[in-house]
């Protein structure tokens, strides 16, 4: 059966970033309607996006539940439903030793990586559950972004690995709760993503070993597709050509 992306709406959070932009373009190429989420309209416009018949710029504070709920309601009003949620907002910060970790570091990393996911899920999952299933019995797909490095602790990365571990455990828990109701929930675990910022921060590293945003986007599109309808609760490492 041919997959019909033209009938689907995809929310991409963090759409102005390198990965978010690559994911948005990958879905756009397939004909999906896009809800592009970031903190400011200007950031989305700088990334090359604009409002259109199949694309809506939706400035949203993902740490504000009411703002997220309004964004989802707007997506439903504009496009008729929400079929895919890509939770791509996240952040990395080297921290202190665990016993020296300050509240600012802890709160920043838990907020940007985990609390944003929770707010997006709270607003989106009820909408997905209210929708009629497609021909494969799917009401929705959710793809989260964990981290390959967070599969174990590391020095001065305690807060970061803890935050991404929360993302991974939430992914597994949501999958267990929602798989029987027609919603697939999975996560990708990338290693270092090849971005201009990472190249600037690590000039001695070999970016050929990293993950290209476009390559990671293809994996995310797969997990959101009917081809992955039997995949539930996966934490999929995406580590590049050589890593």
C-alpha cells in the first residue's frame, strides 16, 4: 500500500536548528503538512521557512504548557489533525562533577531535553487518540531524540546523561502505554551531529565520523512512516559512517 504523506501533518520542534531544518525539509519533500515550532518566528524565518498552504510557522514556548496546547489546537484547526510529532528540541552542556552540579545546569538540561518533551506529549497525544486510525491502524507517530552518549554516565556529563536518560525512559514508557492504541513511540540516539557549531567547537575532530543532519533526518522519517509500524519503544543508535 502506497504511503500518503499528503494526508499527514507533522509537528517539528526545534525547526530552526540544523537537525530540525533537515527533518522539516525531508518531510516537505514527501508532501506532508508541516507545523514548524521554535521560540521565535524570526528564528524560523532565518532558517529559510515561511508560512504557506502546507507550512505553518508556530512560535511556541515549549516550557509553557498553555503555549504548547495552543500550538497543537492551531495545527488541528489549520490542517485537520496531527499525525507525527518530532520532539527535536534539546541541548548539551558540559557540567560540573556530580557533587558540584548547580541548580542552573540541572534545570537547564532537564528543562530543554525532558520537560519540553512532556509538554509536547501532553498536548499532542490526546489529539492523536481522538483521530481515526489509518489503513495500518495508526493514529500517530512520535519520535524523540536521545543521545548515544547517554547510555552510560560520563565525567562532568552527569546532568546531561541524566536528562537524556529521562528522554529514553519516557520513550519506552509512552510506547508501552500507547502501542495498543495506535501510536508508535520511538527515539533516535545520535552520536555527534555534523553542525557548524560542533565543527567550530571541535576543530581537531574528523567530522566525517559524525552524523550528517540529513542522514539522521532519513532515520526519523522512517520511524514516522508506515514502514516502521511494527517498531515500538526502540532506542535506535545513529552513529555515522565510521563511529
